[in-house]
C-alpha cells in the first residue's frame, strides 16, 4: 500500500507553550481541530487562530506555539509522504 499522506495530531494543554520546531511543520498543512492556538513570532507579535483555521507554519519566523485556554488546543498536521512523486526529495524528470 502506497501511503501518500501522513497525519499527526498535536495537543497543547491549557497554558502550555511549545518552542517552534520548523522541521516538525515542514511541508504540512495544519488544521485547528479544537481550542485556540496562539502563534508568537520572533519579534513578539502574537496572533490567535480558532477551530477550523487552516495554517501553514513552514517558513514563518515563529518563536512559540501557545494554548491560551480556557482548554487544550488540538492541531492536526497533514503532510505528503517523503516518497510521494511531488515530494522535494523525489527525482525530477526531463522531457
């Protein structure tokens, strides 16, 4: 079976702050499935996103992800499998 996508769920407890790890979000589309997530950039700017928001965290100057409460936040990240033909590691073909 050729799995083309991988799914990962990340839960941040109420008040939890997690350092941004760019490699964890590379090539992923992130869906806020529950709660609200606050993103803080390296210059201290903060922006909140609630249930249903679709995010791309790759390439952003983020410092931390935070669950501002009142409950936990659930993020679902979907990314292409590394062996997918559209992956950056896939061979290129010439005509």
